[in-house]
């Protein structure tokens, strides 16, 4: 008996894979690592709140530029292109990747923003990557990490980032609210990541507007775009949904767009694509048309 594919907006609710706000397994490992690095930075005197922060809105503005062309079958999407050397699910993706060269290739290919992973143990990223990319490109840059402390937001601001990722699964309601406000006060857009309906409600209650819908189960690390199809329609009209993980083809992009997503965060597929082929691929993701 064949399994019917859910239509956009009617996909079954994905099971909640972890308890709030004390996740286990992979997330617990990432949170513990973040806390160790923040503690070391405090001891070393490297954490300082920016004295003259800029204004937030750079990432939101960049992602809002694409629009729905009258008569087009789907809205044009924005693309956040990710600098990514490895992942827990795939291992090494591009271990020798130069962050600056990759970010410049994304900018030349038409990406709307760049995401830089700064987690060092499982993603082979660093704050040095973030600083170098922020200096090298004009696009807004997102710090993607497991942020649990205001000091990590200060680091992102110091590096020149335009935004930070806040993951609802690892934050209490109070901590999420505090970090969201701290990001805005430091001139950064908070992209608040959710995976299920409860997290979506919590993100909305905290007052976020940029919502990253992660299609990856952070326990099993499996990917299902049905997560975006289920959650994007649940967001209010003032919310800006970004579909994250598992986007590799125009058909994937179209599913996300038809569900209400307005932007995509794409990593592995772009990292594995030769620089000369990036413009065509990014264009096809931004304007996917109907799936074949």
C-alpha cells in the first residue's frame, strides 16, 4: 500500500524529539561545549558587550527583497548560503574549505546572506571564520552556533555579524527572551530556530519575527521537509519563515515556498557545488517554479 504524500500545509505533525529546555544526546553535547567555551572566554577577558552597536534589521531586509512576480507560480525565495566544513550526520563535507573564498563565491553567485558555522568540535567552524567572512563580503552574515549565553552574542557583534541563531530547543522561555532582546540591543537580528509546534508557539510568545524552521531532527539527525510544510502555515502574517536543512533541489525549494517559507538556508548542497555552477543552482532555488 503506497503512502500518500502530504499536501503543503497539511503534513502530519512531526513528533517532538526532545524535552524542553534540557535536551539530551547531541544537543546536550553542543550546549556543554558552548558553556565551556564561554567560560574560557570570560576567564580570558575576551567577552565585552559592544559599546556602540549598530541597528538590527540587516538580515531581515536582505531576505525581504525577493518578491512574488505577478503570474509566477511560486514566490521568489531568498537564499542564506552556508559556510560548512563538516556535520555530525555527514562527517567531513569540505574539510579544506576556505571560509572567505566560499563566502565570496556565494556573494558572486547571487546569495542574499551568508551563514557561518562557528562550532568547532562537530562542525569544524570558528570565530576566526566569522570575522574573516564579515570582513570579506558585503552580504549580512549569520553566526550559526549553539548560543546559550549573552557573551556569544557579544562575540558575534564584535566579529561584524548581522544576525545570530537562537535554538528554542536548548533555551528556557526566560533565556530565549533575554537572548532575543540582547541580540537586538547589540544590533543583530535573531533568527529563532524551531522544530515542532510547541517550539513555534514559544518562539512567537517570545516576540520573534524571523523564524528558522529546521527540517532536521536534532536527535536522529534525519531530515524531512514536511516539518516546514506543517509549521510554516502556523506562523502569523508578520512572521518571516526560513526553511533550514534538506534543501538541495528546486523541487525541495518549491515545497518550502508553497508552504509559506520566504527564505532557505542551504549548506551542504552549495558547499559541494563547484563555484562556476553556483549561480545557476542558487538561481534555481530562488525561483523554483512548479516541481517536475
